[in-house]
């Protein structure tokens, strides 16, 4: 019958621990950028979904009132009745107008450019017009 030596230590050596840490670091280096790249794309999708919801609510507002809210009334007219709007039958949204996914306000203008009834814009992560990737604008007319 075999008896283990009571002084024998069990566990990992420093070299084994360093190899495991190296492997974890390499995996994080490959997976991390791909994972965080997906976050930016999901924020773009959230902004587009919010703009689509505003678009539908604005159409319902127009059906009730007969026109879209003015630029001065803004998107807030979808949640709270503007002064002097007797035909308003809202709220047209369940909650107050949220900020875009980057915590900036959406820009609403009516009438919009190029003959559009209105424009809604989120300027992306950088909060400035133009840009690419996460900084790209999300607009209502695309």
C-alpha cells in the first residue's frame, strides 16, 4: 500500500501560473477588440431604433394636429402638449424623449432639408456632424 509523503506539496509552480496568465492575456487580446467593436455597432442600432420610434410618433402627431411640430416645439411635443395645440391627443410616446446612446440630445428640425417634412439627427459618439464608425451620424432619412 502506497502512503504519500506528508511533506510533499501539492499545487502549481510559478512557471505554470505564468503560462496560464500568458494564455489568458493572449485570449483577451484577440477577443477584447472584437467584443468592444460590437458595442459601438449596438449603440448605432439603438439610436436608429429610437429615431424610428420618433418617426412613427411624429406621423401620429401630424394625423391629430394636422402638421408636424415646429423646430421650436421639438420632439418634446410628442410627450407634452405644446401651448395652444387644441387638437393634440398625446402623449405619442410612453416616456419623455431620451438622450441618444452617447448621452447627447437628438437634433430635430421641421421642415427638414431637401424637401423632407422633418429631420432627426444623432451626431454619434463624438457629438459632431460627420464621422465614421462610432462617430457616424444616425439620421431619420436613411
